């Protein structure tokens, strides 16, 4: 038996070498970028929230409080990681890990610019959706393993909410995918070189944004971690670095959601004068700013109203949009 | 409201579990402990457990002379401190037959109404924060800062006041106080537009509050509910109109009443009450007479033996002081009838059948101050 | 100044109570001094009768309180109106130290907590009460704080030092 007859051996040989080095460098850059991005976003959220509420936000540490998150991270790292006595120890330890790793993996397929994408995959969009669904598993693990009724209620709400809002998310994305006939993120971006897809699909864009706000558990859909009802929802019992991982994951998910929105509807890295990377980053951060703005403006929905909204309004509208798109594509 | 199956509410079986809301909780206003029995997200029974901040004010009253109980009164309800001060002084003056000069009455009314506005601002905005909108909370506190600054100039305190005395008030108000108050009223009127845009017309807020936590009129009557919780259920009862005291008969103001009895009705009643308070303050400032601010009373008063009940309207409802005197300088018994005590008890009747989220909304809309319950 | 409606209501109440409670003393109160329009003094047999009459006439139970006298307790019930012309009725019930008065919570559910408070402070047990347990003091307390024999009071100690 010759080694050249093993299955996939040509693909493996093809990958080793230049591709492997590119992949390793890309992942290292992502691993540096993700915590920095989360730290920056935490500061942005606190400043934006402060200014909306007529106060300046963090101002003490560093110029305009920019080092605040760094100091908070140091504080969180120095705190004791308490495990409740009757908690399920393995699941309790595993939950924060499972929430952050898929989020980092999703960065592999995001096209930051025409040349900056760690790995081009045929199923780029599917990869992002499937990995971000794993956050639900982590929330359920964290809520159940905490041995705390508040955490359990939060986890149960999270599962129902995430499952319900996945469907309009996928349906609205499908409307874009059938227009470009491809799951590859770079091809979808390239197809928007003349006109952004938001012009063709405004309804799908609105549904997409509402669904991602619900998927990332941000207000007004933040019943899962509603401070005034459930103390802290599923991460009530988490302290120290474990809590920091949940926090990090939330902002990373927000970045992924916003970059999906930028790629699908706002033309990705297209734009005049500046290089693609700068346009992409600008678009993503504008979308994140809108998400933060919505959080501090609206009260939160009650749980049954939230579910009614998803099942009775969003899904029919998304399906209708998809059908009309399909018909129009066939006709035109 | 759902139609719940009749489950014996004392049984904890596989479906029904017990959840402690409080005493440490971000949204029970104060140390309130609500023992909920839940089936999924639906409340089967609710049992408020109070007494975490019981300090024994009524026992303290029996160990002090009449004047020394005055600081206690504003600690009973720290948000309406001036109103409680005024009520206690008026109760004792009623029993002794002391005549208060008119300027003092006007000053008492102005400061009490300012206190009512600041209490409503805090109550409404904390309730809105429980529903999830964090921003109006800070806008309300910004307005409240102005009121507290105005009152601090003349009373010396920001929260727990001890400004009234038997026979009048302690300090006189000056022109700057009047000008500051007028400026504040103009400012607040402009802010109401912002509040209505941000909160009242917000579709999510409307969905969270309409039809939620309804207190029927009969239940309100049986439980002795008073205040905005009662006026939101359709009964036009306000002690300032039904049993007028001080110089309130001379002012033109209305009592806002809503028929629905739900959370939105109580919220609207409170917002409208702030507007009425501003009207009262303006009329009082316009008609402020000159004169002494305190009647001549002996240093230690000796009320005649007997008892007296005096009722007045605080921000939360009808308060009553029942004072019993045996002719000496030390009270024999002082009982404070506080509105939050009865208002909270009504929750055991109206909460079953609602969701947890509605529980929080209803609890916030009733606007209890727990030290008032516990005394 | 009492209005026509008030005077009529007071007359009706006075007649009704005098008929129903022959052993009680019904007097008009001095509103300017005591805040009550009608005073009813009696023993605890007529408590429920008064409560029922008040409920029929749409009075609300403002508060219930107790006062500790050297050889008896005095339970004070205060009723007032929401709807019609304002009127306040005070019912004073003198009971002995060991008596167990009947609860009115079947007529006014709001009395449940008020009577719990009286039990908590004075040790007066109410019969037919749905849920008689302590409300403000700890559940396992063995004292009744507002009794004059408890703690530092005028009956137990001379308090001169507070008079500065």
C-alpha cells in the first residue's frame, strides 16, 4: 500500500506548506484581535451609554477612560473563581469555554478585505451560523450546572428565544444567498461591487438585524440576563475569569453579527478611496453603535410577547420575503 | 392574566417550585422579600415577607418627648420626608389647638409639593428601569437633583428632613428660593415632553404595561388601598380634596383618575399628579403672604390627655397618625398608618396568574417604600 | 363645616348603631380635636357587626391599632369613606389582657396584615384569622415589643434624662 493512495492525501499535501503557514498566522492574528476588540467594545458601550444618559462614562483611568477595560480585566483575573457546592462541576467549568471557542472560530471566514480572509470556505455562512448556535448549548450548560433557580430560568428562556429567532435569521439570509447562488462570504461581497444588497432587500435587512439582536441576547431581547428580574440570568453564579469569558463572548458575538450584516447587506469591504479593510471596520462599528444605541433606548419585551413576535410575525414575513425574492429572480 | 388550573398553592410538587425574589435583589425597592411559588413562569402564589428593616419607630415614640420624635418621622418614608414631618406637626397641633400662621402653612405646602414631585420622579423612573429602559432613570435623577438643591438651601437636608416644627417651620424662604422653584417648574414642564416621547409612547412600554397587574375597584376597597394605586383603579380619593387640611382648600387643582386599574393607568396618574403639584406650587408662590413663620409655642409642649387621628396625603397614599396622649410630655402611643402596608398586601390577591416579568412591573408600579411598611 | 350629606350620614349611622348595639356607647366626635365624626365604644361582641355595617355602607378600613393600658387593651378600628361625603368612624373596643377578639378579615381582607401586626406587637391573638404569625419581628422572637412592660418605658423606669 503506497502512501499516495490514502484518501485525501493530495488535499493534505496541498494544505501543508504555504496554506498552513497562512492559516496559522491568521489564527494568531485573530486570537490577538478578539480580546482587543472586546475590550474596546466594552469601553465604547460604556461611553455611549454614559453620554445617552447625560453623564460622561468612565473618565478616570487613562485619557477618557480608555484603559478602563484593561483595569477591569486585571480585577476580574484576580478574583476567586468560586464554584457553588452543589453545582455540576464539569459542566460548570465547561460552559464558559464552549461559549468563546466557537466565536473565535467564526472569525476564520470573515472577509475583512479582498486579501484578508483566513480561509476561504465553500460554506462560509453556514459555518458562522452553526458555530454561533453553539452559544445556546453553553448557556444551557451554565444555567443548569449553577444549581440556582434564577440561572435555570434564564437558561430556559435563552434556549426558547435562540431557537425561535434562528429561523427568521436563516430565512432572511437565504434571500441574499439565492440572489448570489453562493455561500462563500467573499463571493457575496464581490457581488455587491455596484449596488449594496440593502437596496434590493430592505425587509430582509430589518429582519436580520432584529434577529441578530435577539440571538446575541441584547436589549430589547435581553430577558435572558434581565438584571432587574433574574439578577444576572445564566451567569449569576459565575465569578472572576469565567464571568469575563462570558462577557468577552457577548461582545465577540456582537462583532460577528455586525460583520455578517456588513457583508450581507452593506457591501463588505467595498468603498471609494480607502482600502477595503478600513471600510469594513467602519461599517461594522457603525452597526455595533446602532445595536448599543437600541439597548439604552428601549425597555425589554416580556417573554411571551417576545416569542409571539418571533413565531407570529417575523417568520411569516421572512418566508414571504424569501418567496417573493425567489419568484422575482425567476421572472427577471 | 391566564386561567390557571387550581393548584393547591401550598403544595410543592414536580411542577411547582419556590423562588425567593429578594431580599437582595436589584429591583425590589428596598429590602422586600417576595416568596413566589411558580409553575414555569406563572405565579401561583405570592407571599410578601416584610420586617427586614423594622426599627421600632412606634416604640421609640414612647421613649421620647414630642419634639424628639420629629426626626423619626422623615425616616419612616424617606422619599416623602417633608410630608411626614408636616403631618406629624399638624396632628399634634390639632390635638393641642395650636394656630399656625398663614405664611408657615404656605411654606409647608410648597415644600411638601416639591417633595412629592421628587418622590414621584424617583418612583416612576425606578419602575421604568425595572421594565428595562435604563435611560429615563438617569434623566429623572437629573431633575431630582434640582429639587434637592432647592430644598437643601432652605431646609439643610437632601433626603431626611426635619424642617417643620410645632407651630410653623424652622427657616424662612427667600426670594432666591422662589425664583429657583419657578425656574425648576418651567424646566420640568419642558422635560415632560421628552418623557412622553421616550416612555409613554414607546410601543414596547405600552405592551408591557397595558392590561397588566389590574387592581379591581372592589379589591382596592376591601384592602384599604390608597394613593395613585387607588386613583388608577377609578376611585377619586385624595385626602387633600376629600378631607382637606392646611391651606389646600384655597388652591385649584384636580385629582387625576384613570379607570383601567392596570400598570399603565398608575403610571399615568403619577405623571399627571406631578403636573398638578406644579400647579399648586405656582399658586402658592403667587399668593405667599408675609408674616411670622412660627407661632409662639412653649419649649416643651404638654398636650391635653386624649387621642387624635390626623390623615394626610403622601406620595404613596393616605398616611395617618393616631396619637394618644396622657397629658405628659412623653407620648403614650403613636401609630403611623402607612399606605405601602396596605398597598403591598393587595399583591397577594392580584399576582397569581401572572408571569414573573409582570410581577416586577406590578411591584414597581405600586411604588412601595419598604421602610414605610416596616417602620 | 359639616355638610348636609355628612350630617345625614352621621344621623343614619348613629341610629343604626344604637339599634344594633344596645350595650355600646355611641357619641358624636369632635372632628376639630380628634379627627373622628362618630365614636363607638363597646366590648368585643359587636366588632363584626360594626364591620359589616361599615362594609355595606362602602367605608374602608383605614387602620386597626391597639393601645396598652395598665389593666386592659383598647383596640381601635378606624373607618372612613372613599365615596360619599367624608366621614370617619372610630370604634374602640376594650378587652382584657387575656382576651382573644374575633378577626374581621372575613369582612375586610385587608385587616389580615393589620391584625398580624397587632399580634406581633402586643401578643393579642385573634380567632378565626387566616394566617396569624409574626410580621415585622423575627419569627422566633419570644417577646412582644410594644407592651408597656417590655423594655425601657415609663412604667418600668423613670425617664427624666431625656428632658434636656
